[in-house]
């Protein structure tokens, strides 16, 4: 488009040229041409509509309008055109007013196109993604961004902030989304694709349609909250009627794939593959699936068109009928041998209920199918009806067979089951023996009776005739449940009671056990589930067990008291040691062992008192079991022996544990007694010496073992202590546990360990005295002989000095030695030895000093005599 320029010369002033008629006329003619051209272009642009149904077509239209109007607007701005307009304005031509109106329209429409292009261009990227983008993620991200951009256009634009502009534009977006769904969900090819992939496509398409509507309403709220005076109150039906309908179609297609993939392929085909080697069954099922979905592959109408809604509804109805009958048929065939049961349903009635539920399912479906005559009249409709009749017939045959088999078995088995005895015995022995604690009575109520009762109830609910005996037993269900519950509780008490008793108690209570078994034998030998005395039997057993329980608990209480006394005796410490006096002052060896012996005497007195109380407790048991109090009941002979053996075990453990504790004390690095190192010419020795300490240790061990002499044995078959026996006129023997306990290898082993460890300890202490042997000359040398020898030789003073230095060094050195040696449980005091060595060394120093003094005086007197003689000779 190009404006025609005037051919005359326009050089000169505007005011001058406006007065020249020829110039004005020529320019007017040119302006008329401009006016016509601009008016025509504006008219054409206003008539133009977007070339397409999508939103991009509207953007392209405004871009084209903007380009056209911009070309004209730019030419109007040319200096030459502006001078023409000025000349005509100056000439006050009538034509100028009409031309200005056209130019004003041009500017207005150009500004509108320019503004629209600017704002709509912000949407272009999102709209292109919507139209040609690939991937569900792209679309799910595009729709929210697009609507957010539209919200900004609505707020800021001067032209797209009105319903008449925004609603058609939103309709175009809705059309674009619908078109995209149509391209993706192409039913001509959809069912020929991989079905899992196709299902994903349908799901994504439905999600896109729903997201478009959801994001729209979210944007409506955001527009209101932004404070804008213009809200989005658009006609929702115009925007979403089509997309909502398409979303419902996508949901139905999703359901189709769900059924095909999960209920047919994923369920039945793997089961067929597993249970049959014949691939024909699998091929047949796949063929049926293909037949079911074939109408959707060959549609003659657009399923997404609302005008075709009735046709699509017929297709879906036919699919549902096909699928329902086919699925029910497959479920029935696959589960004939092991049908799934409802909770708490018995096997047979449950199978019949399952079969009936499948029948009702297809019956309900076929009734709805018959209501649509168009479907029933088709070939496929006739096939479905025939399949329904075949399946229904098989289900009826299945139900009849199940019922017939149950009735025959019930009529045969129920009388036999009711003849069973109430109890069975696990032991093969005819007569229970008390030594066999494994004797076990078991409830003999067959689970089959309970099953028959349950089957009978459910069969009656199903409207099936019930055998008379089964009906009678079912009516007695509460009674049977009450009997079995009480029998189970009674047997649990019985078995728990038998488990509570040890072998000694079982022998002790043999009469009571035999009486209980005699009563229980009635349930094992005589009473059946048809008997009338079951209730009385349960009462008698329960009462007998209750009395027996009471007796056992009483005996256990007495046993616990005896065990408490035995435990108290066994835990007695027979090696109680004295505490150190004056802090570091420990008792000597004799004092230590005397203290241990003294404490043992006190403890033994208390132990014997507890032991002496045991026979009276056993006499109490005798009173409860045998109704006597003699302490010598034959019925309790084995029970007395049991406790006497327990006492022997307790005493053995008492001695062993105490000897183990004493041995641990010997080895522990905690001094408990002290001994001294002394000079016993000519050697250094321990005081008391090692042999004495070892004797004391052996005696302590013997004293510990001899504690058992105070525990007098009972006379055979009684709990009465044996009186002292006079073997000879002057010899009395008391039978105690000592003779047996002292022979225990465990005790002998501990005694050897203790004496060995003490011997090693004393040897080690003796060895540490060797370092004092370097001082032997101090006490081993004959002082008189040494001094006489020195006096006879009269040596020089330096010789005396050497001797004096040696003994003074010894006296000084022993004071610096370690005077206490702690090793294991003995403390060795070296102070007496050091004191003796020091005293001997000092004695040597005094004797040598005295000898030196005497020799020096003699020498002095001799010198004095010589001096006097010399003086006299002068």
C-alpha cells in the first residue's frame, strides 16, 4: 500500500501556496485519493477474521493488521504528506474535515492493533507449546503459565479487558486443547497401539482437560483478589461444555483399558498360562478381548462430538455387557475347583453363594442390556445373550452338584461323628501310669460337626432343603459350643495341673491322679456326643480337678517354704573374715583362722535350726495327703527321699561355693592377714612358718566340710532324724551328711586348688626374703672370734674404719627397704627383720668401737711409758 504523492512543486511557504488555487486544487485531488485508499484499507481490515479456530490465528490476524496499518501510518508521517495537509488546512478547504476523520480512524485502529500485538505476543510461546509441544509435562506446565499471562493481559491491556474480546479468545484456547486431545486420542489407531501406552495417553488427555478448567477457576479467584474492578464472570458453558464432555469420554476410555489390561490380560491370561499347557485357551480369550473392543476401532462417528453422544453411549453399553459376561465366565471357569469364599462362609455354601453372586451380576447386566433393543438386535448382542444362557446353565449345574454332594456326605457322616467319644488319649497304654507325665487327654469334637452346623445355617439362608439330623444338630449348636468350651477349659486346667507337678509330687499324689483319671475315663470310654450325661461329666471333672488343684497348691506352698530354708542355708557364708584393727593393722594368721572358725560355729547353729524345721513341714504335707502326722507314712516314703536328696545337693553346693569363694579370696590382691619375717639363727624365716600356715589352711577347709556333720540324716522311709548309734561301749556314731558330702569330687578338687595356691603364695614370699641374705655377716659371723682376731693383730685404724663403715652402712640401708609386702591375701611384715638386722649392725659398731678404744688406750699408755723413760734418760 502506497500513498500517491502530488506532482506539483511544493517549494515555498505554506501560507503562500495555500493562496494559489491551482496548487490547492491539485493537492485536494491527491488527498481524495488518500482518503479513499485509507477508508478502503480500514474497511477491509475490520472485515478480516482469524484464519483458523485456534488462538494463534487471532494473534496472526492482529499482527497482519498492525503491519498494514503501520505502513499507512508511517507514510502519513512523511514531510511531504504533512505539508500537503498543512496547505489544505491553511486553505480552509471543506474536504479537510472528512480527511481528518479518516486519519483519526487510522490512528485509532493502528494503536489498537499495535497494543493487541504487544500483549498477545506474550502469549505466543505458551500457545505454540499448547499446539505443537510434545509430552504431558509440557502441557501441564503450559496451561497454568498461559492463564497467568492471560490474567496480566486482562489487567494491563486497553482492549482485551472486555468480555467481548476475552471470551472468544478463551474459546479458541479451549478449542486448541480439544483439538490436541483429538490428535492424541485417535480411536482409529489407539486400540492398535500397545495398550499400556494407550492407557497412559488417555489418562494424560483427561488430566489436560481437567487441568484447563481447574486453572481457569484458579485464575478467576486471582483476578478478584488482585483488586481489579473487572472480574472474570464469563459463560462457563461456552468455555467448558465441550472439554467436559471430552473428559468424560477419556474417563470411559480409561475404564475400557483398565478392564482390558487388568481384568482380562493381567488376571486371566497369566492364570491360563500357569494352569494349562494348551495355548488354545489363551488364544481364545485374546480373540474374545479383540472382539469386545473391535466396535471402538471401527467407529463411524467422532466420539468426542457431543452430537454423537447417543451413538457413543450405545457402544459403551455394549462393551460393558460384553466385558461383564466374559469376565464372569472366566472367573467362574478359573475358580470352579477352589472358589473364593466370603468371610466366615463354609466351603460348600460359600461356593454356592459365590456362584449365585456371579449369576446375579450377569443377570443384572443382561436385564439392562435387554432394555436397549438396539443392542440386543445386533449380532454381537445375540452372541452375548447366548453366552449368558450357557454360563447361567453351568452355574446352576455347579450349584446342584455341590448341594447334592454335601447332602449325601452329611447324611452319611453326621451319625458316625456323633458316636465319637468326648475325649481321646494320646498314650498307647490302656491304663495310665503315674510315671508317664505324657498322658494327654484331647477334646474329640470333630471340626466336621461344626462345619456341618455352619453349612446347614447358610444352606437354609440360601433356601435349600436341609436333612433332618443336620437341622437338629444345628439347633443344638449353642449346647455343643457350651460343652466344647467347658471341656477345653477343663482339659487346659488338667494339663496345666499335671505340668505343675514334678516327678516326686506325681508319685506322692498317685492316688489322687488315679482317681482323676478314673473320672476322665468316662469321657474316653463311655460318653459320646449323643449322650445325655455330658453336663454332669463336666461338672464332676471340674470339681475333682478343683480339689486336686487346691491340694497341689498347698503342697507347693509348703515346698516353697522348704526351698526357702534350703536356699537360706545354701547361701550361708562360712568364711567370714575379721576386719583390720587400727587401720592398717591386720590380724595374724592364727587370729585370722580362729575368727573364721568362731563365726562358722555361730552360723552352723542357725543353719541347723532351719534344717530341723523341715521335718515338721513334711509332716504337714503328710497330714494333707495321708491324713496322718507321724513323719513315717509309707505313702510319703519317696517324697521324704526326694527332699533328703535335695538337702544333700544343697549341702554339697554350700561347701563347694564356700570353698570356691575362699579360693577366690586367696587369689585376690586384698590382704586379710599378716605374718612377719624374723631372724631364726642361722636363717631368716616366716613367723608363723609356711608349714604352720598350710596346716591352718587345711584345717579351715576341713572345718568347712565338717559343717555337714551337724546335719543329721533321717531314718529310712521317714523324715525323723536318726538317733546316735552306740557302736562300742565308749563310741557313739551320728549318721550325718558328712560321709556323703565329703566324698564329692568337686569338694576334693576345690581343696587341692586352695592348698596349692596357698603353697605357691608362701613359696613366693619365702623367695622375696633372699634379698636379705646379703646381710648374713651381720648375724652369722662369730663376733667374739672376729674381735679376738682383730685384737691379736692390732691392725691399723684404717682396717677398723672399713669394718665400722660396713656395719654403719647396713644399719642405714635397712631403714630404706620396703617394710611391707602385700601378696594376694597375705601381708608380709618385714619391719621385725629390718629391726633385728639394724640392732645387730649397731651391736657390731659398738663392739668394734670398744675394741678400738681399748687398743688405743693401750697404745697411749705404752707411748706415755716410753716418753717417761726417755725423759729420765735425759
